């Protein structure tokens, strides 16, 4: 997407806007999507969300203007909000709390399988058949997800006395007030973490293509190599979170990402950028499912969907800010400056998680003194 947006001849700032458009759509829909879950159920939200992603992605094949690109990615973000929150809430309610870290890290790892193959396949397909072919394939995969959600999703047992929407929101706001300090600090960490996670998808492709002169296939292979390490870490990440605590995985995760992003301005060829991207991937994999697990830990019983909508809104502020921040800084002082800003956000996340965020892990009965 960054390379496609740049092909319209726009500056780094607008490339950052196009890359962030999906996250912006998700951002403005997070809280309403949580309400949709409470009103219509998880299955309906999954079907509607994946359907909107399918249609808006397929429409990119015929989009020839930059404003149309931004608008379609915004619509995809709306669908992504419903799709993501419904899956997150489903797992949070279906899995015992003592296994939550492993379940959500596995969920995050499965999500990353798409990142593992997507960039390499997209780069090769773009070189062979044009970038429109990648949009058509992506839309087809989204359509397959829609069919799976419609046909295979098993409903969870309904509560004996389901709460009305007003009561669920009252639980959310009561929990926010009661845990204001913990939620504020966790939200800062969530925002900083998402800034570096989202910004890496912009800075690595642009640095490879524009500073090192790599082609789309090489850039795709670099991103995929980082994703290999990313995906490989979801099982140990879940074990760490459930056995030793969320922070044991969180702190080294963001430290490795901050270090890898900070090294990007010092790369000078395919191999050195590859190594930096792999370090970033290793760190991100160690935090697989981390923010989802924190959100599920903090969610009040009976209002999981509504709370997760608010929680994802907080994180998506960072997802929007990351590419926009890189674009603005790069337009002013170059891509190297954008990389260092992302690295700083990562180190601030490390400090916040290590020193200020409380441990939310629920210890098993046989692990308590």
C-alpha cells in the first residue's frame, strides 16, 4: 500500500495518510462496533465486517484517483473494526482466564500468518500481474473469511439474564472510573506500542524502495522475513504471559522493536535492512496477543464487547498516529528522522510498561503461595 500510494506522485505526508486510512476508519468505528456486538451479536458483526472489507478492497481494482484510494481504505477500516472486535470478544468470553494469554497469543500468531505470506506473495504478484491483482486476491481472501464466519462459527451460550445496552455501558464507565489510574497508564502504553507497530509497515518498505533502491519483490521478502520470526514466537509469548506475567513478554517485546527500528537508518543494502526487519519481527512476535490480552484482563464481566471497543479505540489512536507521524517527520527531515521517532515511541512504551503498568495476570490456584 505505501508503494501504491506513492505511485500517485504525492508526498510522504499523503502516503502516510493513505496507509493510515484503514486505521482511521477503524478508529472512528471501534466504540460503535462494540455496541453492535451487544445489540446484534458476534456472528452478525463478523459477517458484516468481513463483507465490507471484501467489497471495499475489490473496488480498489477500479480506483484511479488518490482520494478514492483513501476513501476505500477508510471503508475497509470500518469493516475491520467490526471484524476484529467480534473475534477478540468471542475468544475473551470462550476461553478460561488462566489460558487467556496462550489463546490470544495464538490468535495473534494466526493473524500474523497472513503477514508471513502476504508481502512476498503481493510483491511477486505485483511484479508479474500488476498491483491490481493483489487487491483482487486480497478481496477474495476476505470473502473466504466471510463464508467461514457465516457457516462455521459456533454461538456461545447466552447468559441467563442478558443485560440491556444501558446497563452494559454503565458497567464499562463504572470500571473506567474505578480503575482510572491503571487504565490511563495502560492506555499510554497501548498507544505508544501501536505507534511503533503500525509505523514499521510504512518505514521499512519506503526505506527499502527509496533509500536502498530495492524492488517490490525484495521489499516483500524483507517484510516476510521479519514476519517469519514474528509468527514463530506466538507460542512462547503465550506461555510467558500465562506462566510469568504479561510484563515479562511486553518489556523485551517493545525493546527489541525499538532497537530494530532505530537501526534502520544505518542499513545500506538488502541484507542489513533484512536483519533490522527480522529484529523488529522478533520483538513484535514476543508481544503476540499482548494488547488483546491486557484488554481482555481489564474488561468488566457482562460488557466485554463494549469495553473492548473502547480499548481498541485507544490502541487505534496509535495505529493511526504511527504512519502519519512517520509521513510528517519524513516530509520535514527525511525517513531517518521518522525511524528515530518510532524508535523513541518504542522506548517510551518500554519504560511505561516496566515501571507504571500493573501486572494483570490471574495466577492459577496451584501457583499461589
